[in-house]
C-alpha cells in the first residue's frame, strides 16, 4: 500500500485508489509493468493514495520465476515491490507450469486460484485492468 504522508489517515482510507492488474501471457509482462509504473507516476504526481496488486495466472506466472527468460522482469518486479506493489501468483497456474514457491522471486504471494483472487479484490473495491 502506498500512502502519501501529507494526508490524514482517515482521508487516505476513504480516497484510496485500488487497482488490480491481471496478466496471463508472458508476452504482456513489459506492457503490464509499464502500465503499473505509469499509474504510480500519475498517482504520485496527483498526490493520490493507492494500492496496486498484480495477479498472474496462466503462463504469466513464469514471469515470477527466479530463472525467468525475459530480461528485466525480475528487476522491475523487485523495484515495484519496494514501492509497495503486491504480486500474486495463481497456485493452479504454478502447478500447470511445474513451478513451486522456491522457484519464485521473494515476496510473491501465492493464492489458491488467480481468478478467485481477482474476484475477491474486485469485491473489495479494486478496479480491474488487463493490458
């Protein structure tokens, strides 16, 4: 969760922008992470309080791997994590891709089902984006 220190705590909770990005294809990692970075820049520029979650399912969970084949995905994920962005991986997709928790970057949250996680986040007021 990314808080702006200038606002009071009650206002932060009431006005927080909540966004969930959904990715299910490896080819979309660059676009998705670029969208996340652009949204952070926008929110920071406009002094907004925000929470962003990236949910990966399907083949895209490979992007969370320590041995990922696309350059800079891990670097970008770790940099965004340092800014308070959360990253969720679908357990079903991990099994399908023959990946385990030990194969993933640090700080990746494994959820039972990516689609159920997205539904739960939307029920909590998160706006859904699929680049």
